[in-house]
């Protein structure tokens, strides 16, 4: 089955707002077995909106549109589709009453133009919107290319997503003429490039019933497997594919489902009762920022000292003057003393430290931009390593923070943290 | 003049990659006076690509396409356009020699399929690509809708952006039949909502020759003014519009051009020779992370202590046990002692501190989620304030970091930092 996606709004065609709705919907449609043949954006003009629907019906059986459902004069989706389908607009009494009630509940008079949101082309199936005043609808239209379905949702991402999962996706799944069910599972990986991942998992799955999608969001790459099969078999098939992939991905996979490194590190620390203290130089607070993005992180993150100057390294963390002079601030030796220092200062189970040259300035022939030293200090041992990373300042910071968090994860699993791989170019 | 944008790639229609190219190009085309009538995405299928070009030529005089210029079999843009225009493909000897040279320079043998990138439809104008192996091209095509121009660029954002600004935009500007020149200027604001900004600047500019575009990227909103006029007048018109807007925006504007709060704070500190030390609780390292994203920040950022636990507040920063017990960790009093403590520890000109409840847990009736206290300690005075913010954990962290940086900016300008406005709901 072929689907297309239409996004409507002047804010999109003027480059003012990035259209993330279409991207989200495409991902969801793929997971239920649809082929997305096109994604189109047009501004708030009735002739352009009509042109867009007509053209997308040429390449798709179902077109999912977002935007243009508001109460104002430039919200044109409903009337344009009614005209295209040659249906009159009718007011839905229940929807109208509900909109009135919503305004009453916040003690405000309803502007009359809001009733526009209760008007639908005759014969449309209304899609409830529990989070806003504008419901969506589904409309069957006979076109020169055959019978087509228009699905219309509001452009507000929160409302769109809720209606998509509660109503649109189940309905679209049921339209598929085969009897297949679709199930997905996601792995999060780090330390391996997309092409290397592709090679690693080659041949492990049956391509006629499974589909793999890689999604890179630096510094992690997610691998999603989607299995389709008859309802009675689909769970078993998915479990089989997941087992095979899990084995093949091995240590490259650090988590499953919608997760990230800081969340996984947090889970491990919360479960073990261990605590962490961080001393950051080149990462400048990013490790602390990432760790504290996880709710409840105050249970295991005791302190983070961003010792950007040598004076701070000496005076707050107790790094030796001689160590700094002899090895330089970017060295394994200084990283080790930073990790030990912040651990001593805080009494944490682990002391983690970074020092490096994020660039663009500060590089030398011996220590070019991208030179980064990490250290981890704990009862299980003292580890340090020097890496040669690459890329822009923010890339070096982000990659360093990811490797550092992966060290803690590996240490919590009882493995050698320095075995962590860095993302291969 | 009407333009449309086409993005080609399976990674876009499968929701694997978010298309940011089209958004970027739309913004640039608006600034040189084009009306973007549509933005379309299709996968790597020759029939879909051909359909897409044909359809977009219905609504635009010039179509800018990205993607599908690589060396592999699924890169179909060039051959599809040649077929659509009924032109044979020709190898460009200079481009071919250049590709060979690039491979030689990195000591690798060139795979023969790379020569595909030297093939162009007969009559095409080649657009050089100084950053990669795939040049773009411009091709004039007679269609059923009239004479049209296809402009083709690689999908790699870095290469696309360079070619767009060096070649495509000047060429497109020259195609406009009126004699107008376009000039833009951007203001960065904080502490005011988009609708309040809209009201604030209402009526200040002549709508027949100026256009305003707001672009919200939380926590900042940029205001771009674009002026068009005859070449002899355009600079004066822009200067006039900028002066009027600058006056109207007043303290809501913290910088002009492509900048952000951490860059502006860094400029002020670098110019004054002052230094900064930060003590973060609820922001968890984000202030340090933002400050150290600016190259050269080691000159003015001395240290940042993320004192997430009370023990760290006491032992590293010297916050009094009695202060913690009496007022609680989230209080102006504790923020003040944190700021004074980190300043003392580092010898910085300013000590800046945050403490608050980012949520989702930890709120109380007295101090609900979003309660945040800031303090700034310096020779010019000691400031502290309690704010009631709102939103999710990451939102509270980001908004707090923005207000805190704005405090430093205001202090550097000799103003009362606590006069900083927070973003109105």
C-alpha cells in the first residue's frame, strides 16, 4: 500500500519552522508496512492545497495531511477538501458542543469563528482530538486515479502524534489487504559506523519478512528491526529476529528501546547503589548536563567539577603542579589525578575525568586538536587512555562525553572500560 | 518569481533522516524575494523522481533539487533529468580529471563508477563543488508549462550550503525581472514571546518594502528584517529599518546577526578581561557546557562546580549547614553562598549560581517544580532572585541557563541583572 504525506503552512514554506511532522509520520507508516511515495509541503493558499492533494492522489492510496485546521481565515484544509470531493460542509453538533464546553471550562467566551472547527465535509469520519479543539477527519474521495482516502490531522505535533497512534495507524493497518501484523524492536549502538553496522548484520535476517532501518543521531545509531507475519506467528518471529540481532550486535549495543547512554548509565548506577563524581575539562560540563537530564540523577551523581583552568585543576581537584608541568594539562597523568581528586572530594564510588583539546585552537604537533585523555578511578581499578578524535569543537565534546559515559557503563558491567570503541570514521 | 524545492532520498521517505536541506533553502530563497510554492520529498526511484520534477515545474519557474548525485546505482537524479529534458549525457573532461586527482591525493584508486559524477545532460551549466566530488548543475528545460530551470545540488548539507551561497543564490537573484536588491539583518531576542514581539514591532516598518520573519529556537527568538529597494537605495533603507527595530526591541535584543547568548556573554567577558566561575545545581553542567561551546572560553571561564548533592554544596562550595537546614537547598540564601563560594574558590570576577527543582519529582507545595533561585556575586554587588518557571525538566534547565547567562550579560553592561525578563508564557 502506498501512502503520501502533506504538510500545510506558510511557516514551513518560508523556512521559519522545520517540518518534523512528516518525518515522524513517515517513520510510523514504514513500521506498519506502508511505502511512503512522497512528502509535500505547501503554504496556506487554497489553490496550492488543492493542487497538492490532487497530485499526491496520483502516487498514493492514502494521503495523510497535517495543518490548516485552525479557526482563522488562513486555515483552508477542510473547505478545500470538501470542494475537491464535491461535498457540502456540515456542522457536527457534538464537536460544536464540545468546543463550547472547552471555552466555558477556562471561563472564556468562544469567538464565533471557532465553530469553523466543527465543520466537516459530508460523509467524513471524524477523528477525535483529546488534546485540542480541532478534530481531524477521514474522507473517501473518488479521483481520476481511483478511490482514495484523505486523512487530515492538526499540525500541532502533540495532538497529531496522539491521534496518529490512537486512530490513524490502527485504521491504516486494517486497510492493508494482506493479513500481516507488524512488530518492531530498536537497538541503540555506539562505537560503530552505519556502514560497519550494515556489514555486521548482513545475512542475519530473512529479508522477505524483516526490514532493518538504521537511524543515525550522533553519537548514537539506532537499529530498528520490523517483522511482519501472520498474527499467530508475529511475536515469535520478532523474538527470533531480536535474539539474532542481539547476538550479532554484541557490545556495540548499549541499550534497547527508546533510550540513550545517560539513561542506561543512570539505570546501572541506580540499581547498584553506586555513586559518580565527574571532573571535566574539555567537555566543559556536558557530561554533567547529560547525566542530569535523567530524572532522579541526584541519587547517583554527587558532584561535577569543570576545572577549565590549571589553577582550578590544582586547587579544587588537587592535581599536582609537577604533574601539570611535566605532562601538560592534556595527559593521562593529569586525567588520573583529576579522577582521583574528584572522587576523594565527593566520596563517590567512581571518579571520572576528561581533559583534551576540543579546538579549533590549542593544538600542537604532539597533541593536535582532538587529543583527549580519559580516566576512571574506582575500587575496581584505575583506568586511563588517550584518544585521538576528530571533527569540530562540539563534535569532540559530544564524542568525548559519550565515550566517558560508556566507560562508566562498562565498569558497572565489570568490563574493562578502556575496551570501549570509539566511532570509526 | 516562484521556486520549489525537491529533496531526493530513501532515507528521507523512510523517516530515517530529517530533511533539513529544504528548510534551509526555503529560508534563503525567501530572503532574495522568491515565493516558495512547494517542497517535495521522494525516494530513489527513477519514475518518482521524474514525476516530482514534472509536477513541481507546474507550480514554479525554478526548482532546486538536492540529492541523488552520488556514484552508486540508486543515485538517479542526473539521468532522470536528462531523459525528462531529452538531452544525452556527456562526460565533462575537467570534472573527470578533478575526481581522479582527488582520489590520487588521498592515495586511493578511483572506483570506475565515480566517473558517473562527471556526466551531465548536454547543455547543462556545471556548478562547482569545492568541498566534494559531485558538482551540481543548472539545466533549462522546455515544459508544457513553459520554460523552466532545474538546479541540482548534492544532498550533503555542507556542500549544498556552500554551492547555494556561492553560485545558486547570486544566479537566482539575477533572474528576478524587477530591479530590486534584497538585504537582511537579524536580531536575537530573549524574554519575550513571539506574539508579544509581533505586537511590539507592529507598525514600525513599511510593509510594502520590508518583511519580518520570526524564528523561534527556544530559548531564543530571532527577528529577521528583509528590505527590498533599488540598488542605490537598499543600504539606506536597511539601515533605517534596523535603527527603528533596534530602538523598538530595546533590551529584549541581546545580539545581532547569527549569535547566541553564550557567544555574546563570551564577547563581553573577553573584552573586559573579567572572569567567571559557576556553581550549578539544577542546571547540572549546562551553563558550563554552553559557555565552553564558544572557542576561546578558557580565557574567561575559570571553573564550574556542579554541586548536585548537599554534601558537595557544603564541602566544595562552603555553603553553611545552617543555611541549608534553615532555608533548604533551593533558596536564595543557598544560591548566594554557592555564588560566593565558587568565586572565592576560583578568584573569578563573578560567581554565578543556580539551584532549583527541574522536576518531574522533588516539588513541594511551597516550592513546586520549576522553582529556581539564581545568585550573582561580584565587586559590583550581590544579586539573587527566585523565579517560578514551568515546563519539562529539559525546558527548566535550558531556561534557567539562559536567564543565568543573561544575568552575566546585564552585569557586564552595568545593569541590574535581576531586571532580566523571563520568557512570558
